[in-house]
């Protein structure tokens, strides 16, 4: 019954049923807790999700990435960044390997911080974002940002631009136009508030880079020539 409420995003009913389990002195287990935490996430009830995960930890229940991820995502939606970071670090202590969802949540919380850059580097090392493999052809390059969050796409775009600039400074031929594949939210879940296409556009505006929404609604074209040193631009122009 709790799982049915979780799938139907009825978090209040899920919590009510969970309380009934305790009232009748029935044994709650990891599966039960995880279902209620997930229901709280989908209902944007971050306090409930956080309290349940903390209770799981106190009781010494077997922890899993589903519970941590749901709690971090709920806290992130509530802009409770310190709680997100705390939960992420608790995952390590509980020897629960973080997933893409975990990194998405914590990178949202850590955007703009030194810790965030270290966490993004860790995510790259752990190959959490397998689509972050730029495809280049002559003066153009494509970067697939599917499956990322507001914070993680900002780290990814900044990282990619830094890589281009580093290559240009060394005199390497680098792309001068990049295509960012964001998707356009058609498959976004109802409880997922992220709009990656809009987030990327805003980040590009903050960087002062000209961009265009391409005919394919899920793609953004960016002219990066103004970022590149003259030597890198000239090297790029020598590409066929």
C-alpha cells in the first residue's frame, strides 16, 4: 500500500500508512522506509524525507542509494543545500556508492564552490556522466548533457570551455562552435523542476557567450571564438 502511494505521489497517505505500521508495532524495514522517503520527495516534502533517512541511519538499517538520492533530491528542491551535502557525505560513510542522481543533487548544492569543482572532477573520474565525451568534427564540437541537473550542467559547460581554452593556449586546433544537446523537457517527470535547456542558456548569458536555439528544440549552438586566444583561433581555422 505504501509503494502504491509512493508511485502515485501521495506522500501524506504514505506517511500515514507508515505511522500505522509503527502504531501496530510492526517491523519497518529498508524497503518500507525507502518507499516513504521517495513519496516525500515526489511530494516536495524535504523535511519528511530527511527525517526518515536520519531515522534509518540511527536504527542501523541497511542504507541504499534510492533512499539517499530521494532525500537529497527533496532537500535540493527545497534549496536546503547544507542538508544535501551532509547526506552525500553520509553516503560515503555508509559505503553506499553515489550514482548519477546523487551527483546531480550534490552538484546543484555545491555550484560555485571549490568543493563543487572537486566533486565534479570525482564524477568525471568515476564516469558518472558517460555522455560527456565531446564529439568533434573540424571546427565544430558536440556535448551531450542529457541526464544532468541544473548544477551539473553548469559544471560540465564550464569544464568543457576550460578544456577548449587550455588546448588553444597550447596552440592546438580547437572547435570554434559547439552544440550543446540538452533535450527540451518532453520526458521530464512531473516532480522534476529542472529545465536544463533554460539553465544552460542562462549560464551562457552569464558567461557573455552568444548562442542560438537550433531548429532541433533540444540543442543550443554556441560561438566560443571570443573565449579563445588568437593562436588557438588560427590553429582552428587550419582545420579542413
